[in-house]
C-alpha cells in the first residue's frame, strides 16, 4: 500500500486546480488524488511546480478520481457502505413521526434504547427548523415528486397522523397512477405507522435533478417494501424518501446530519460516487449509521464487506466501467473483425471521461483500433461533420460514451450515422427519452446495462404487473439493495449492530440477487415494435 498523505484542499505548490472543490478539513488519503476535493498528491508539496495529471487526450481537463452518480449510483445500490464523519456545526434534527394519540410514544432508537418523541401540535409531524433540509425529506408528510389532489390529501393526513385517512388517500393515488412509486411508498409508510413501531430506513435519490432515474430507483425500493410488509406480522418497513442533488455540495452534510439526528432511521440506501455523496458519507462516520454506497464495498463471492473510503479508491466503479468497455468491445468484435472505433464523450462529465478511458484501454484486447475520441463539449463540435470524418477515416464502430444529460446530442449522432457504422453506448443512454425522442434514428443501438429482463424472469413479471409497464436495471438493483439492507436491519434493528455486521461482512444466500454485475454486462438493442414506452416506435430487447 502506498504511503498516506493529508490534504486540506489548499494547494501548497503554487499551482491552480480549477476542477477541485476547495478547502476542507484535513483528510488522510491512500491514492494519488484526494477523494474529497480532487487535488493530486503533489499539490500538498510546498514550493514544487508540477503539471497536474492529465487524461488520455492532452489539453483536456485534469482527471479526478471520482465519478458522478446518475446511472452508476443505481447500478451499485445493491452494495453496502459505511458512513464517514466530518465535524461540522450540527443542524436541527429531523423530528421522528409519532402516533396520533395526542401524547408521547416510545419510539425505537438506533442504540437499542427508547426515546420519548413529542407529538407537537395536535400530534402532527413536526417540521424541521432547518427548512433547507426539511423540504428534501418525507415520510409521507410532503410530496417530493409530481403532485396531485390524492397525494396532497394523503400528505395532509399523514402530517396530522391521521393514518386511516392517509391510507385511503394514498390508496386512491396508487389506484389512479400505479406507476408512481412515491405514492406506493407513502401508502406502505402510513400502514406501518398505523400498526406501530416500524423498521425505518432512508432512501437518498436525485429527485429534483434526475426525476426519471429517481423514480426507477424508488420503484425497486417500493416493490420490495410492499413484499416485505405483506409477509411480516409485527414490525413493517418504513422508507423515508430523501432528495439530494449530486451537484449541490452545500446541502450534503446537513442533509446527512438530519438523517443521523432521526433515531428511527437505522440505515440508509442510496448515494453515488460523486463528491457530494462522499461529503455526506463522511458525516455518517462516528454515528455508526450504515449506508449502502458504491464507493466503499468489497465483493468476494457471495460476501459483501465494507471497507474505508480511502481503501476503496472508487475501484468498484472502475471495475464496472471496465466491464462495460470490455462487453461493448467484445460485441463489436463479433460484428467487425477489427473494430475501428470512434468514441463520442463529453469532457464535462467524469463518468463520460472515465468510460472513454476504459474503452481506449480495452481496445487492444479485441484487436481494435481507436480512430478518434471526439469531445462533444468542444465549441466547434458538429455531429454531421464528425460522422463524415469518421467514415473517411475507415471507422466502422461508433460508441456513445456520453452522460445521460446528452441524449439530444446522442440522437443527433445516431441520425447522422444512418446505420452506416455499428452504434453502441453505455448505460447512461438507457432511458425512455432516447426511445421517445430518437424514434427510428436510434434503431439498432446496442447498450451495455447491468440487468435486462428475460421472458422467464420472475422479478420482471411481478414488476410488470405492479407498475403496469417494464422496469429498468435501476429498479432491479434498487430492489436487490433494499432486500439486502432490510434483511440486515430486521434481524437486529440496532444502528451499531447493523453497522458492525456490514463492516465484518454478510453472506448473501439468495440466489436471485446477482452479485456478478462486474463480469459480463448484459446487452440490449433498440428494436422496432410496441414494447417501448408510450410514444416510442422502438423498445430495448435483451441480446
């Protein structure tokens, strides 16, 4: 293991690092780049003048060894993680929900004891004084996704702890829109509160910034919550929904602290490999509140074990991207004996940069050639000219290593390609928008995703019936993650014991949970038909 070094976010070598996040409390690092701010190790050496480490193409932005979440966070939601604490002023706590009997109630705490929880005004749910966090957290007392009269009525009744009315209203919301996971979760929560002493976990998802991805994740969580509660007699599962924007670093630690301060919450599911998530995870450390996250879990066979943030060094995410690159290029080799590849990426995205790097590194393994790596963030980028030039350079394969906010550009590239070259892409391209907006333009697009349903897949069949439509790999992996976490929590609902159990490692005996997503990643292909989302002429079919 390399010698550790300490970073405080302030360069000591008189160099400027525009991509780094700035000063922070001293943090011990094991790798070459600080996992908190992105500064390279040499920046902490006084008086030295060093050129920052560059990515593959010279002249582009400095490489930072952390990735944005989006699809990647959902891919590895099934992986457990440990929080890490950063000393900060403590914001006001999130008040736990209590029963509606007008008095105080004994509520299970995370340390194995009980705490007297006040009912507040008329026994209602008390708002957190820190409105910046309160508006981002809901047990059913506020709506975070799309609202409607039934959901509003349910939230009002929930806030008043009128469980029977909350159940009736949220049931109406579910009946009117079966595809809405938020209504299903709050319906389950109201039933759990009515029965009393629920087992509570929190789910952190990017609702405001990525509502579609958030709903896909919440569907998996809601589906397992419903199954668990139907089979339980005493303590039902409650899920606190939390909205965190990965791009807003200022709210990460206060939001994590709000969850820590709610003694009902025994564990957290969510977070990604972005900087905001890492800041939040630091805030969990001394609380011994377990967090399932992609950046600090080690998989050995059927065993999941938690490792430190420094030890992880984003290896889990890197392994996944390497598998995506290998799967795509091996498929390209089956179609083209010598894949001659042009890669489209956007340098503003760390996910895109890293997938591009993985593809380039993997090309020699498939006898492939890199024709060109094209940054669509360049001001002069023109998809028509880029495709024409690629053709003139004898390229036979196009790979869209783009982040999910570049769907429009991806469709433009596909439109100009006109099926002349093999068209491939990463998991960020797997969403309804590319099918609805792309129509015939994206025909034959092949994507690598962590899970794709097959005709005999029990989960897919049950999900189809519950959500009245096909679900994505984000839903499947979120379902698996919720199952893993809930089983750990329900066996011993104690924060410290849960934390220690996951740190020591747990064995996943359920064969339906796939722990091999970092091997060969499944492929799907855009094919014509009515199996896609509403308004689309194509849908994704497993290869």
